[in-house]
């Protein structure tokens, strides 16, 4: 239920984006220019059809943009997860022991030795 609300909210925001509005304007103009509306391009039937075409284009384009964005997000998350699973290269034990031997001992260890 929460996911559906987030999805609806995202689609609503995307529907107001410039890309979606441009697509809706193109669909509106295309529908008004169809041959069947040639005799009355500003008549109520032509305007209703153009409004419906614009609304359909707005919804379709919003869905497409959301799907593309979610796909990009999934790809990024999968890549980050794959990068996190790759272990860091390990140095040979001789190098690591030399580094550990060079470190000073803390007070707790010195107290245990004394």
C-alpha cells in the first residue's frame, strides 16, 4: 500500500516534468491535425480527442520515465552490491607481520607482560 502511494506520487511529479509536457503537447497537436478532424479542428469532438491523447501520452511517458529511472537505480544498486562483495587484495603474511611487529604495544599489553 505504501509502495503504491510512492509510485502514484512519483508518477504525479513526473507528469509535470518538461519532457512529459512536451510529449503531451505533441500528442495534442497530432490528434487535432488528424484527417478525421479536418473539417472542425477546434470542434468539441476534436478537442476532446486531443485532450484524451494528451492525457494518455502524459501517463504513458510518466510510466516510461519511472521505469527507466527504477531500472537505472537497480543497476546502480546491483553494481554497488557487487563491488562490496569483492574482497580487498591481501598482502603476504610476511609483509603483514612486519607491519604488526613495528606497531607499539598499548598499556594493557605492556601491563600483562610485566
